[in-house]
C-alpha cells in the first residue's frame, strides 16, 4: 500500500492525475498511468488472443484490463479486480493485457515475465507477485518467478523468446487501435472504464451484463457467443465529470493558499486526533458531492488513523431542497446520527422533501418528534447560515469544495489528487 501511495504522490508532483500525463507540442497524448478519470468512447470488442485469462472460460461476463506492473494505479485496480472475482466467481472472467508504459523502466520485462509464466499455466501466481515486488527490477522479477513455483529454465527461455515478444507486440497494437494511452484501462464486455475506479463502477457494469447474459442464454445464445454479443450491444461508459455545481462563476483563490477554517461543532467522520483534516463544503442535491464522498471513504480506508472528514453545509440556491436537507443534517446531529442521515440523503438525492427526510430519520433511529422540532428550530437554520457565511468568506462558490489541512481543492477530485494532498499534508504536519 505504501508503494502505491508513494507512486501516487510522485504522480501528483509531476502532473495532476497521472504518473506522466503530459502532451507534446504535436498535440498527441503520450502514455500515462491514470487514477479516477473516465472517458466515454465507443465500445469495441477487445480481442482475447494471447491474453492470460483468470476465471471460467464459460463465464457470463468478460473483463479485459490493460495494466502496467510499475503503475501504482494498476496495482490498485488489480486489488479491485481480485475483489470482483471473489464476488462473482464463475460468472466473471478477467483477461489481462500487459501494456508497459515507456516511463516505467522495468514494466516491459515484468510483462514478458508474466507472459512466460502463462505458458506454464502459472500466470496468476506471478501476476500478483509482480505487483507486490519492491523494488522493481531484474532481481525482483526473478525472485518473484521462483516464489511462483515456475520451471525457471523453461521460463528464462520463454521470456526472452520470440513468442512472448510477439504476443506483447500484439497487445501494444491492440492498445493503439483502441486509443489505450494509460493504465489501468478496462473493458467490461466492451464498456470502457478508465483508471482505478471504485469497485461500484465495475459492479454496476458487471451486474447489468449479467442480466443481459441471462436473457441471451434463455433466448438460445451459447456461452461461447456471449462475449461477442454483449460487446456488440455495449453502451459507451458515462463520463466521469469532475466539475462542481456552481452558485456563481467567481474565480476561487489560488489552491496553494492555506486557509484557516472554523470547524467547531462540525460533524466529524474519523479519529478526532487525525493529522489530516478534510473539510468539505457540501450540498446534498449536488451529484458531485455524492461522488466525492465515495472517494473520501476510500481515502479514509487508505489512511484509517490519519484522515478525518468534517462536513460544512453549502446549500446552493438552484437546488430547491438543499437547505432543508442541510437543516435535516443539523437536526440529526443533535441526536448523534448525522452520518447515517448524511448517507441516506446522498443515497436519495432526488427525494429530499420533508416527508422523505422524516422517513430517513426514522430509518436512522432518530426520535421523530424531536427531529421534527429541531428541523423547525431557528437555531438549526442559523447553523446552516453560519456554514454558508464561512463559505462566502472563503470564496466557496461551488460544491463540493474541500480543504485538506487548509489547502483548497474544488470538485470531485480524482483519487490521485486526494492522496497527493494527504501525503503533502502528512509531510508538513508536526512530528
């Protein structure tokens, strides 16, 4: 995990969302490692020839994942894939396309090593070890091969042979044909997913295709024909929009400026003595706020003792139920139930009228009579107004806007940026 985090920090120091996400003067993008960014493209059939496959050959759903063993985001994605395989069992097979990026010194050697292991039916054993190997390099690759139980003499010949090199070249040609310039890039039955996305992004795609697969099988389609059919019908992936909801178009101050925030009484998720405070100005009707909250939960899972999240209300005027929802949060906090109410409101962003809020309060275990009373209290409205005034003082014109130990980030930022901001805050924190 620390290796992944260090890699992410390096990506933040060199570019906003990737290990090397730069564009030459010609305008042609060069290869890059990617975190949470999704791009909508057409849904191609990714050829499975030459690709090591884990899972049942008769699986209902096929995922193809382009990875680089030196890419920290590929490692994170591989952990997600392992979780998916455990969840779906025989219904999901995963093909791995090794796409070594030019800025990673040992990625090509690791890819060839994995392909050579596949010739012995030991791809899974070496694949996992190559992601864990630290530091990367020839010695680590050989040690991983030994640990994987390979016939070393046969493996040495294979990884230097023409067959594995040709297979790797065909993957590169496929990557170029599909405009795969970064890792990880995944295709779930043709549905393109770029970056180390949350597991929920993948489960949504897999669950949708399982329904389609069952319908096709019931209609007489063979299991062997499922992949081609599902790819043909696959929709494009929705774009992962990072921009926030805006109250107005004022330009915010420079993000590197460190701000002092008023957080007395703000709801806190995480350990109160955590070194890193993430203060989030939120609107419960803002879809980007909900998206960011999922990433912040992932962030806290990475740093369970080091990151706390504090909520501040910033209901925007164009969201008709946002202020009432913010007041519901205050009323729930009065009974020690802010976060369950917070989660319920994000889960039902299109139903935030008073009756709906009362139903969420009951489900969260709140005393409904007290909740109703607190919801109408002038002091509750004043609490929301105080947060909104803090937002105005900080020129917070859109949601979500977050401050990581006082440094501003705007919008549902990718995990790369969130992790980089935390690592910077930890490095600057008193020992």
